[in-house]
């Protein structure tokens, strides 16, 4: 489908610019513009928003975001082979697309964006989780973004929305659900991509809360959760023994049992424990 903007079909763009996906960059291109437009719609009303996109590749989702009315898109692309294709999209949407060549892990996009800001991306698999954690753990809250609409491997998406007691429940679930509403809004099979990955993919939509669900120091909570789930098979008193010298007392004060394991602890429990440990 190319009727959303009268630009060439993505498969033609890829052939013209010789954009074979590179495994080293975590690239899997989504060529169906019906799907990219549908993903863009999951980001909500973008008419009054700047949108940050990471890893646009040949511009499939970029075109969807612009066609669906994004005020402006800032796309960060590491693969310079994709820049000519993105330049064609920018020419078609004068003044609405800015492309920065570089590594999203090293670039601060905020000087190029005007609030309100949404993030929408088919994230490269090799940096997706790290970027999400960064967006969820800024020094100040609310964050720069109103919402995140992100594509992940299905396994990662399920970890973001997991509940206590499930195998997928862990650090990502705690960090995401502490400060945002997170839900899976789309599922995509491997065959939707070129080349097809070995796993299915999911789109997750996260909406930033005005304030965290429970009070806790972000740095302490992140450290406690990382320690707890790094040794998730151990009891909390063993997994967290380095968090405080009197960890059993802190666990009791937070309403937790020292013999509990990390996957049994709800979000509220981790926040209570972080507050106890922060007391020093």
C-alpha cells in the first residue's frame, strides 16, 4: 500500500536505495503501510504534538505518523544508508520531518523537540529495552513524553505488562507500571517484517502518569528491583542482603516476608521497601 501519501511503496524504496536490513543494527523492516498507519494511530491524537521516532529505517512508520497528522516528527537513524530515503519523505512533508544521523543512546533529542511530545518507534531490537528503561527512569517526573508507542519482541512486551506471580514479571513490569499505564495494543507475526524475525512482535502503549502510583526514591527503587530480580529464585533476604545490613528488619517494616521471592512482591511492596531502605 502506498496511497497514504503517494510516495513509492516501501519495497520499491528499499530496492532503489539498496537497504537490505542489517542484523548488526537490529533491523527488521515493516513494509505494509496499512500496518504502519495502524501503529501510528495507536499513539493517539498527534496534531498538536512533536513525535520522536527511533530507528525509522526506510521510513514506513515515519510516513504513517506524518500521514496520521503528527505536527512534526524527529527521527534518529544510525544507518546512514537510510538517509536518502528519509530525505524523500521529508521533501514530501515540508517542515514536518527532521532526521538526525546518530546513535539514539548518545543523542539528547530534547533540544530539537517542542512539547507536548510523544514517542513512537519500531525500536531496533538491540537497544529497545535500554531506551525504555531510560525513558521510565528520568531524574524528574513527569517525563518529557506524554506517551510511548513502541514495538518490541512479544516476550519483552509481555514483561512490560506482566503481573506478580507470572514468569514474565520482573524489573520492566515494576518500572513501567510504577509511573505509567501500560498495555499491549497490537500483535504482529514474523511474516509482517523483512527479513522475518524468529519471534512475534507486539506494540505496547504506555501513558505517563502525573505522578508515580506509590512514593519511592527512583534510584533506590531501581537498585532494589534490579537486585531482587537478578536472583529471582532466591528469597528476598538473600537476594537483597547487600541493600541494607538489617535487610530482614526493612522487609518486615515494608510488610514483606524475608522468605518471599521477587516474583511474589507487588509494585506497592517494592515501593514500600525502597522507602524503608532510603531511610538509611
